[in-house]
């Protein structure tokens, strides 16, 4: 229904001098989608208030409402071209009046959890990059044809927006920064099995894919497909999902993505998660479940590292410490991390593995093949752990999809179905969890000096070790001598 609209808007951005990549297309469509969504939301709430013989207090003042400046309508409800701003007039209004007005909500809001604060935060971080007022007018008219009034419409828009995020992730070298493959997220959620009443946290939210998928999972009744009560739906909407994101564009996309999935006022904070000292985290800040794919390969400054007992420049290792601390006792986590975490020999990696194994039950490790994250170029594992009990046994599963993955044949739900089913069995019965691709490792068997957890499948025969070059050369010389001797005997016979 709306797919062509998204394509048309991208075409407009492509022709404008101010937009140069998929990242720009997503950023610019995001602020327009947000304002259109807000206008539809306020219209719906005013209609509901009218039916109840009540008055609705609009968040946005009349002159700044989408329906007034972006898409004015005439008496017949059709687009009013005579009163619609365009060209330089439109640019002057958007850059000189609209954005400063919306930015001001941050100072006027009561607290950071209100939609008013989110409006101010978004428009403090984002700028209108479109250079032509005529291009902007065309884009606004296209966006105005989208509707957010039915669940079906929101569902379609959420899928189209996810596709934009995926393209944005594929456009850059750091593909995994914005987009974690949704089949992998769904498998992680299936293993962790969140329930209504538990809180779910992602301190490196990116585009909020984990929280959106967890919302869909719980809204559909979780594993048992339980019908949700009105109270359950209110809990899901207001007291379940919490996130933090450092980067401005990712923050805006996370909020828009959660809104399109049906979370009206997302609890996303725009902050550097790692700037918080671990000692300052109180039990009231902790969560039942953590689902995350923190950035890896980054280097954090010394003052940031000082917030952590195990100091390291590796961003992912700092995030893992943060996640362990942010879990409630008995809390469950699924975290994506580079596979080298399992075997690195530096002091920080060894200390962190020791911390994880002694204070959490690392019950499952999913070893992902290369190509799982398009454009990322690194191999990853998923760590599944429960806080508050030591690890006695870890079950490993080596994911082998039997093909080279890429844009045309990415990871899918079927690839992970065996892992999800087998994991349920392996947790209760280690022997039944043993296959060619999976095995259990008693932690008492690992080197207690290095806590090395390298993925070494004992059910596959090891390939013969490569010989040293000197050995190969000696063998060639010996064969040459044998050949000479044989040729000499043949010559004697002649």
C-alpha cells in the first residue's frame, strides 16, 4: 500500500543536492514521518476526547501542526495548493521557525520520559538537509499520503521502515551498527523468553531492533501466545522497554522505529552508556532481561575506561561489564560479541571471561558464521547467560547454514530453527543436546589460568596440521633422489 510512497520520497532526496546517501534518506524521512505520526496521533486523541465530551490539549501549537504547514487542506478535504508554503518560503519557515520551536520542547518538558522531551531531543540532534524548497514540498506531499490510524497501516509502515534501516546498514562498512539481522534477534528472544512484567534493556540500541522484535513477541502473547489483558497492554506500552543510544542519527531512528511498531512514547535516552560509572548503578536501575549487539572494535578514552573495574579500550568489553551490572539477580541476557572474546589472551579479556563464568551462568554460546552481519566483516558469537549463579557447563552450537550469505541470501528464521529447538533440550539434558554441530563443555575442563572458551567442535575430526615448509622441501628432495635412482636403473636395462 505504501511501498511506492517510500520509493518516490527516496527519489526526491536522491535528486536533491543536500542528500547524498541512504543514511541521509533515512534521516530526512524520519523527521517528516515523526511529525506526520504526531499529527495523526493528536487528531485521534482529540476525536476520542470529543466523543467523551472532553477537551484535548494539543502538544503542538496550531501554526506548527503538520496539517497546518506541511499539508493544508481546503473545505473539501483536498490538498490546498494555494495556501501551501513552497520554495524559499517553505525553507525559511522550516529552518527558521519550525525546528527552533520543536527544539525548545526539551527545555519545556517536565521530564525525559515524556513525548514532549523526545520531540525536543530529536529536533536538537537532527537538521533539515534538503536544499530545495520545491523538493521539500514534493516530499511532504508524498509523506502526507501515509496514514498511522489503523494497526494494519502501522504494521506495514514498520516493515517498510525496517527495510530502510537494513539498506542503510548495508550502505556502509559498519553494517552491524544499524542493523542486526532480525532472524538472529528473534532466535535470541526465543531462547531468553521474556514475559509481561519483566523489563527489557538495550544499552546500545542502534535502531532499536531488539526492543521492537521483543515488543512484537510479547504483543502476540509470547511463547504460549497468551491473550493480553488491558493491564498487560499498558505495562507493555509504558513499563517494559528501556534503551540508551549515543549517536544522534541512531537515536532518532530508534525512536521512530519503536513508534512505528506501536510503542507511543519510547523510553530511549540519548546518552553515552559507558560514561556511567558501574558503582553508581543501583538495584532500582537493573533490568530482568538484556538483549544487545554492542559496537565492537571501538576505542574508548581513558576517562571512560575508569568507570569500569576491568579497564580496556575495547568498547564491547566495557559494554559487557555494563550489561552484567545492569542485570537483576536471576536476570537473563543474550549479547552479540566478536568471537575473539572467547580466546583473546590479553589481561582484560581473561579477567572478563573469569568474571562472566564465576558470577553468571553462561549456559549457551551460539557461534555465527561469517556473513551473518552484512558489511561487518567479523565473526561473532551470541552469549546467553543468567546472572547470580556460576557456570558449570556451557552448551555450544556451531551455526552452519550450508551457503555463502550475502545481500541476496541473508540469514533466515529457518537457518536458526534447529538451534532454538535443540537449545531447549540441551539446557535440561546435555547428552540430548549433542550433535555434529553442538556439544557441551564442562567449565572444570578449561584452562583455569586463561579461561579460554574457544569454539572447538569435538565432534568434527581435526584436519591434519599443515607441514612446515622445510619438511615439504626435504620430502621433495627425497622424492627427486628416488626418481633419479629409478631412472638410473631403467637406463642400465637399456
